[in-house]
C-alpha cells in the first residue's frame, strides 16, 4: 500500500511514529487504547495532487481526495457522501441572537456525518484485503458502516448496546449486517469489539482507535472552509473569494470526540495552506449525562485520569449518539478546542429536545437529539457570555431526526385526534373565509 502523501502515524501521547502502510490501531507504548495515533501529511505531495478550485461546487467529499489517506489508484467505496449544504438560518439566528448557519450533515447517505469516515474506512479495508469489517457503536456508526460494507460487498458484524433506539438497529439489518446487541453499555460493547478485532483480524472502524477515521471527518472542515469563503459567512457577504470570511464559531456535538477533532483538523489545514485566512473557534457540546470531554477540558485534567475516573459511570442522555461514558478521543478533542481558542459547554436533555423542536420549526431541519445538541449549546454559550450577540455561528447537524422517532415525539408534542367532521376543524380554527378554491 503506497501512501506517498502520508508522512506517518504519530502517537498523540509520546510522539512515536508508525508506518502508515501497516494496519496499526494504537501506539504500542501504552496500555489498551490510550495511545491514539494521528495521521500526518506531506503537504507538498498533497498539493501536487489537489487542483480542485474552491468554488463552492462540492458534489462529494472526494473532491478532497488528495487529502485522504488512500492510495492514488484506490477504488473508492462511495455513496456520494459529503457535499452537504451550508444553509443560512435567519429564523433560528433570531431566536439565538446570532448570525446562524446550518451545515446539514444529516443529508448524508445513511443520515449521519459518520458516512464521511465510513467511506474512507471501507475503502481502506478493501485496500488491505479484509473481508469482514466491524465496529462498536451507539447506533449510527453501525448503520453507516453497514451501508458502506454492503456497497463494497464485505461482511459486516456489529456490536451495539442493547438499549440503542430501534430505528438505529433496523437500518444495519436492512443493509445485511449481523447486529449483535450486547447486554450492557456502549463502553462494554466497545471493549468486546476490540477483543474480537485482536482475535479475528476483522477490520475495525472504531472511530477513536482507527487513526484513519478522523481523516474522513476532516472533509466536513474542508467543505466548511470552502463554503464559508464562497458564501461569505462571517465576512462582508461578498462572494469575491478575497478571504476573511470565516465564522466566529463552529458548534458541534461531542461523543468520542472524533468529529470535533476531524472538523477542526480539516478547517485548520485549509487555513495553514492559505485557502482561507483564519480559523473559527470550536464550541464542543456534550450532554450533562455524558460530559467527560467537557470535564477534562475544563479541569485541565490529564486525559488518562479522566478515563479512569469515569470508567465506572454509565453515560445517560436522550442523545444516544453522544452517550459515551469513556470517550476515546479526549486528547484530540481537547486539543481541537484549545488550538481553535474555543471551549465546551454541557446541556440538559430537556434543552436538547427543545433545541430539536426549535431547529425543526424555525428552519425545517429535522435532527436527532445529538444533531440538535449544538443548537442547545449555542443557547447555553450565549447565556454564559461565551458567544456574543451577532456572532456568526455554524451549527453542524450531525444526524437525521428520522433515526429516533421516540425522541422526536418527546420533542415535538402530541398529535391531535379529531373526528372526520368539518365541525371539529371549525371548533379549532374558526369559521373560515368563504368558498374560494384552487382551480
Ligand atoms: C457519532 C455522533 C456524534 C459524535 O461524534 P464523535 O466523533 O463520537 O464525537 C454526534 N452526532 C451524531 C448524530 C453522531 O452519530
Ligand atoms: Zn505512544
């Protein structure tokens, strides 16, 4: 496997480097999965292969193929993921007191941002000649991986916590995966999947330990940088591409922390390459019942200490996609918040459900709870004086509302049963205005 543009896999704890051509998950110098690896690039090589114009025309994330860790002649496994719209959100903005924008990543093929990573992962699994892919997941990564495995003709065996929402289990079943519901939490399902990976040699997509996972998620940062520039977010509104158009904030939910780390890495890369002339601050949002990254960031605790401290505490939040008690990417996530000059906040389940409904009724965007959590986060950050009135804020909606109908009903209220009788409608809305009809 020849990756001329990838410099190395570098341990985030000790700096040891590994050959990117090997299937290595974590640094051998540390116990378990603590030594998360970072992919580093040779940007001269990358730029040699990247000639795409930053014109806002993004049909899929593979516009940025030169930045992705696949061989130059790899046959990509794709369902046209990425290329999601950046929507202006004036009604939401008016409610939040900010200049709001929505990066709608719920529009990805399986309904989540994770499709960006799955596409890269399954491409790499096939490159490596693996026939079985696996992961542990709170639901979305499982469905996402299963869809790309089906696309590639690979077998897929998934470990999910027994209490994952039904809709999220139905989806991978339809994609033909084996879905193993583990009696226990996500964290327990995760440990089992790691054991299985060691024993059977299946290709593990697990976001935190697979160094290539974050790399796919970078493209949301690349796209945002390109779209913010072309659409004039945070700048003077001109589409002249003269730069300076970078939002004040990007808000994103954090579970394991790979999404925030990937989005930051992508945006930051484009700033380093002078494609845009600044970077936004990142606002990481967690749920009260699953706040380990937030706690680590604000306590300035050592990531290992946090991992120990919360290991016994099961995560509990309505936002199941970020119900992670022991995040595996705390180091990368905290680094993203720190380097961007950003911070994190926590929000309650009540606030998350209210945000789901706010997002739906103000802008017509249907998010699952984790996808709406950043909206609640912006609200909390406004109240705390972190985000100022009028700041430009991009909210990344990471997952689709159709995935979790139960939460949506809790957020949206009740249906109203009525008799099939005009009188009932008149009772509710008054007498009406005559007999005009559409022709
Ligand atoms: C996985 C997921 C997240 C969190 O991503 P991490 O990389 O685990 O931090 C947020 N929202 C949705 C919808 C997800 O599926
Ligand atoms: Zn190390």
